[in-house]
C-alpha cells in the first residue's frame, strides 16, 4: 500500500467551477498535511497546510482534513485556467518532519 | 526574502560520469532537504540535514550518492558514478521549523 495516494487525473473542470482534489494516507500517526502546486517544468509551491480536523480556508482554497478516515482534500473555488497544474499532497509520517508526497493530481481548468 | 537557490539548473552527462548540485537555503532555515523527482512522480526525500547534521538519509543510495552541509548553510549533493535511472529533477528545500518546506527551482539532470 502506498503511503500517500492521489488520483492521477487529469481532473477537468470548467472555469468558475469548484475543483475537488483528494488524498488518502496510510500512517494513522501523521500530524501535518500539505498541499503543493506544481506547474509543468517548475518546482512545487506551497499552497496550504493543515494540522487539525475540519476545514481551513485561504482565499479560494479550502483544505479539509478527516484524521479518522485518513483523508485530506483541497477545494479550489472559482477555478481559473491559471490553476491548471499538478497538485501534490504531502503528509508527515509519525516521526519527525519527513514529508511523504503523493504522485499528484493533474488539474485542467478549461475556459 | 530570497528563496532557495540551486545551481546548475540543467545538467547533461554521460552514464558513469560524476555530477554535483549546489543548494543555498532561505536565510536562517536550519533544516535542508534534498529530493529526487522522477517524471510523473512526487518528490522523494533523499536526505535531510538539521544544521550540519544528518537527520534522515534512509533513502539515499549511498553507494553512489553523497551529500554534505559543512557549515550548516549551503549544501552539495553528488552522484558518482551516474546511472541512466538517475535522470530526474533534484530539488532542494528548506524549513525554519516544523515540516513547512519551501522548494528551490531544482536541477534537471539528464544521464545519457
């Protein structure tokens, strides 16, 4: 079983719609959860992090965490073509600050 | 605030040659990470430094890869000898505290 799993996509949404990206993880002891955006040919860029169960909002982005279900998601409201990228979910393992990344979900926003 | 700096940005070498990558973290960030990202995959941690000490190098292929961070600031990652499967982007990241990491632009390595 992979430690962090994401649907590879591509996920296609029309401009202005809500994009929902999902991630599951295997380590019940994981404490911190991160979403990174990676444009083609570029390095990962931190979007959000979340530590506690529930929702965390930052502008058009909302991260949702459910530790009981070992599930974290990222919602992007009012999606724009500039949001088209690969979204990487990263999770700390039970010990230390080591981040384990999923393979990413490709998002395509069509105008 | 300047971000994480890496050089070179691109490198093409023949298999069995050696190569070195350099990283300068964000000023004041004590923790430095090297990742390998193969096309279509997420970044994989190779080595983590806390100041100039190694915290985790469990996934570093030590028969060919080495890394150092002598003065607790910048770092060098070396591959010797390179194999075809080492073709990837090598990412450096740094963090001030916790696991919140910021990435540099990466070095794209092609091994022919």
